[in-house]
């Protein structure tokens, strides 16, 4: 087989075949909104094989054809830069979707068309969803869609994703395109470059690369542009001699042009795009366009002082929203689960060990999960809202200067913010960071962001020991968390992650009024990823802990152990806690505290409920017991310890899936170590002061 | 010329030190391939004219390219873009 | 035209004075005892300062273009805060049904940030008309 054109011959009209359709586009073009509308919200979120970037797919049936839609990460061009982009390109090249839909932001045709050109050069069957035409109209843009369609020889469907306009036409277009031949498209790069392309193509024709997924002109173009992935591919197949010949051709061309080949080729593409837009796009003058409106808002929102004040205020409101609004709902859920459902399970006519397994193990685990949901949901609602207005892009800008001081880029601020809600989605959200170094460093410090699960512990202890200044003391704990994160970042900058962050390149989208549906869909997606990842682990761990509490070195203790501290003190958990008790000598914590910290590894809020079991009191009476066995100082050092000591089970599992077991264990050990030191520092410094 | 501030800029400067409101011409980008390529693709080619919309000095910048639109560049990126100030 | 300017000025000043009172109370200079009209914590005080600054900025720079933008932002922030607080206190009322917290929560619905938020609605409506 020699180097044939494009993919396998398309089998026509087979209605049972699954048709793969990829959706691509620049960031912020409304891709996810359109994807949700196309799939009717029935997306399935999984992982790309081998890497942990989310893969969103959805199946729909159009006129009897089963179509699988795959949402690819947002990209600017086909040269990969971040993990996301590598995946998008790989998918198009290797999995060869039958059709690619590119979502285009109609208000910014020039930038979006660059990707179009690259896709067309690959000869993929392309449909363009010309999205945000409502905004384009407001901007005074008149786009001659028919003209553009004829010129490029592809289907262009105008859409307004948030209002579901044009979605039907888009699905019809998929069917129409199925049986049409792939487009032929060529940009003239000028005589010198064209000649070089032809020379490379002639070399390529003699080798077996038909399965690369693109035509030889495309490969030749990418070889000219120093595409490292393609070069790697050739090397893997032992085609070094081809590469050598290409290098010669390039050197030849370089001397003739006297300028960077790559730059010239990109310039040619932009020149072509400009010739298109000059011909098919007319600009009417409008009084106040989105651009001028956005500019005026940005004058204040990115202002060094006012902008920062607004940012901090917004942050404050975001957390107020997620905590205050959720707390009544959390209370309700708590009463419902640990009260009603719990006692209901206990009354079921089941063997005690089974009903205890259900009520004290499984339900306890499910309860922990459910109680987080209101809080997380409101936080995600807030973040998705800010994201969709376009404000988060400004937040990145505002914080870059500060994050740079600890060797990170401004993009890191968003994962860190999410971390205050829950560390699990925070770690997942680091995927968009282009830079691997930034990503690892961020994951290392996310667990120091005090998540909402730790708040009940602070509330309990501050209520007992710091009634006067409760808010202030809790705030100081958060502050210690952030400070530890900063110190850690600085430290690891020096030790492990040498050098500086490579920074970020980010689109500044215009300010928009977000669509409610889109925000809810996004928040739900994030909650789902938390439930899927954390859910099973928390429930399973709860069951394991349950088992370790009712069994001990002597054997089965009976389910009463969970309510009876004497029995419980003979359980495995207690034995282990007693074993490591000497380690915590300086803190004066007895085995019960240590046991509850062990429980807390599952989910930190469990510390409170297990303390009440271990001291054999109702949660309401816990304060009296605590006030006798702690001093304010030891209580404070315990709070610091619980803040820092280890990421919870769900976070650890997420870390493992993102950066591997070895790194996760390292993080856990490091954080235990830091927690120990900080708690000790609190004790000794406090001891000196008091 | 009469414009003092323009005189203070002759030759090549990193984008990170250019004052807000100035229009500059990209001369070259120093950096890893991935980054350079990314910047090229969003229109920051050598020779391209861009406007500095915001510059927080030793921090990130916001720039506008007439063709490709508005972007925010982290400090780490901005100091790698060498530019010439246009009169 | 003049009327509306005074309206804006008094909104801005109310926010600023309210947060000043918070500071005074917290460094124990005066005890006003007017907890309904002062922020409840430092974060909220900062929020008040920000909104107040935006309103005042709008008033003092009324000849310039930033005027409208500043006003728009101030009213949005003011209303957003009202929204969050109203939701919070209403849900607390709901909590009353199942637990026995006290009825004082009702008075919270008359707190200053909620009143000022409502007073900002006309400004937002007017500015929105001018902008988008
Ligand atoms: N006016 C308008 N807004 C849109 C349209 N499509 C998407 N949006 C908004 O654009 C923003 C970005 O959309 P999103 O789907 O998150 O973009 P993505 O980054 O490409 O996935 C959101 O605020 C959407 O509500 C549209 O056709 N018209």
C-alpha cells in the first residue's frame, strides 16, 4: 500500500453503523452549550484512554442513523500545546470521525477560521456551526453565509446555542454530509513553498504512511512547519531518511525565503482568511457594540486597585452564597438522614449486623456525600455563573501578578478557589493548565485549601473554646492553610520544580449575560464528577471503618461497639490508635482523638461524629466533654492538624488517578509531616505566649 | 517628534514593560516551540501590530490584535515577546 | 438629572458610612448598637466599601465615560448581595419549621444590604437601558 489519500472508503448508507461526529472549536465559542443542546443533556462523561482529560460523548438517533457525538477540548489550532489539545488533535487524526463540526464564534470570525483552514487542509468532512449570530448581529456584522459556503465548499449552519436556534438544521446537515465526498481544499502558499511541498510529497509517496490519517499534502505541510509529533511518528517507523531529506529541503527553502517558513505559512493562512472576511463580511457601525461595552467594563474590572477590590468582594459573596444558602439545606438533609432514615433502617426486621452495616456503614457514607451536595452545588453554580459572564478570565489576569510571586500562573487561581468547596473537583479542574509543572505544584497545594468538610470541626471546637471570637479564629485557620500553601509552593519551587511558570495565553471573551440552563448543566456536570469519584470510595471506606470498629484483636465485638466506648476501645481501630499514641505525646491527645483522626481520613467531617461516639456522648453534649479534655491551645493545634494532616480519601483517590500512586503517597506523607510540624509550632509558640 | 514617551522606546523591549495604550509591533518571540507556535496561531506573528490594553507591570498584560481579538497573556509569556514601539 | 445624582451620592455614602461604623464598633470606639445597619463581618465591610466606592466614583466622575460603567457595576453588586442575603434568610425561615431557631430571623429581611439592594434596582434598570 502506498500513501493514499485520506481515510478508509466510506461505507454508504449503512444505517446500523455508529457514526462518529467530533465537535471542535476555539475556547468560549459556545461549544459545550451546543453540545448539550445537540445531545439533549444526555452526555456521558468518561476519560480519554490513557490520560485523564474528560471525554464527553452523547448518542443521538437522526433519521434512523445512530450518531455518537464527541466533544473535543477547546483548541486554537492543530499544533498541540496543552494536554487538552494533544487529545483533540489525536482524536481527529487517529480515530477519524466521519464528520467534524466546528463551532465558530461569529463575532470573531478571523481567529476561528484559522482552525477551519487547518481542518480543511486535513480534508476532513467539515460542517460549520456559525454560533452566536445573535451577538454578531448586535455587533453590526453582516455575514454572507451563502457566499462563504460556496467559496469554502462546506455547509455552514447559523446557530444560537443558548436559544436552541439552528440545532435541527445542524443534525440534518450531519445526515446530508454523510455521503458527500470529502472536500478538496488548498491554500496557495506561494511558488517557493509550494515547490517544497511538492518535493516532500513526492518523497512521501514512496513510503507507507497511509494510516497517519491525513493526505500527503497535509503531512508535507506539517513537516515543513516542524511538527514534532509527525516527525516522531516518522522516527518510530524508521523513516529517518525521509526526515533527513525533508531537513535538506527545508534548509534549501529557508535560504531562498530568508524568513521563517513557519511564520510565512501562518501569514499566508491569515491573508487567505482576511481575503475571505473582506469579501463576505460587512461591518455596519453600531452605537454601542459588545466590544466597546466590554472595554468599558474592563477599564474598571481590570483596574489595579478597584479591580482587586471588586475581585475580593466577589469572592466573598461567592463563598457567602455557597455556605449561607446551603447551610439550611444541609441541616435539613442531616436531620433527614442521620435521624429519620437511620432509625428507619434500624427498625427493619433484619439481623442486627446487617441493619448496622446498612445504617452505620453504608448510610453514614451516603450521608456524608449528600450533605456536601448543597454546599458544592451552590459553589459550582456561582463559579459557573462567573465563568459564563466572562469574569473568570479577568480574575486570572488580576491574580497572575500575585501567583507569579509563588511561581505559579494566574490560571491556577480557579482550581484553588474550587478547592475551598471541595478538593476533588479542584484537582480535576487543573487539567486545563497548559503546563505540567504548574499542574503538579497546584495539586500539591490544593489540599491546604480548607474545604467545606473541615468547617464542622472548626465550628465545634471554636464554639467550645473561642466563643467570643469564633469567626476570627476560623478565619485564622483558613489563613494558616493559605500560608502553608504559599510556603509549600515557594519551597518546592526551590527544590523540585525549578524555574518559573511558563505563564498563560488566554482569550478575553466579551461579557455576556449567562444562560441559566447552561449554568445548571455545568454545575451538575461538576457535581457528578465529584459523586462518581468520591462516592464509591467514601461509602466503601465507611464500611471498612465500620468493620474495623466492630471487630478487634479478640474477634467480633458486636455492633454495640459503635455506641459503647468500652467495647470500641478493644477494636482494631482503637488498638492501632493506641499503638501510635506515643507519636502524639507532645500534643497530649489520647487514643480517642487519634482514632477520630483516622476516621477523618475518609472524610474530614467524620471527625466530629466519631468523637461523639468515642466519648460516648450525644453530639450536642460533646462540648462539655471536650472542654475537660482540651485546653484552648490544644484545641487550636488540633484544628490546625485536621486542616493540614492529609487529603481525604476521595482527594487521594483523585490524585492517584491524575498523577499516580507514587506522587500521591508523597503528597500524603508530606502533608502529614507539615501538619505535625505546624501543630507542634502552634503548641510551643502558644505555650510561650500564654 | 515632540512625543517624549515615544523617544524613550527605541529598539527592542519585552512586551511586559510597555505602557498601556501603546501600539507595538512584534519582532520576535523567545521561548519554547509550543508557546511560540501558540502565539503565532493567535496572530502574534513577527510583524503583527498589537495594542497594549492593560499592563500591570511585572504582571500580566492584555493585548488586542485587530484581526484575532483580545487576549490576556501571563507575565511569563509577556516578557518573552520582544516588540518595537510604533510611533 | 440632579435628583438622580443625589440619589447616587446618598447610596454611595450610605455604604461607606455603614462600613465605617463597622470599623468603629470593632475597635471599640463607639457602641452604636445599630446592628441592623452595619456589616456583620469584615468581608461584608469590604464589600460595602467596594460598592460605596463604585457609587461615589460614578458621582464624582459623572462627566466622564466611566460614570455609567461604574454605576452599572455598583448596582449589580448591590443587587447580587441583596439576592444572596434574601435567599439565605428565607431558607433560614424554612429551617424554622424543622428546628427551633428563633423568629428574629424575620427582621433580617429588613437589613441594610437588602434595603440598599432594592434601592439599586432602578439604577440597574436605567443603566441597562443605556448599555445593552
Ligand atoms: N448570546 C449567545 N450566547 C451564547 C451562545 N452560545 C453560547 N453562548 C454563551 O457563551 C458562553 C460560553 O459558552 P460555552 O458553551 O461555555 O463555551 P465553550 O467554552 O466553547 O464550551 C456562555 O456564557 C454561553 O451562555 C449564542 O449562540 N448566543
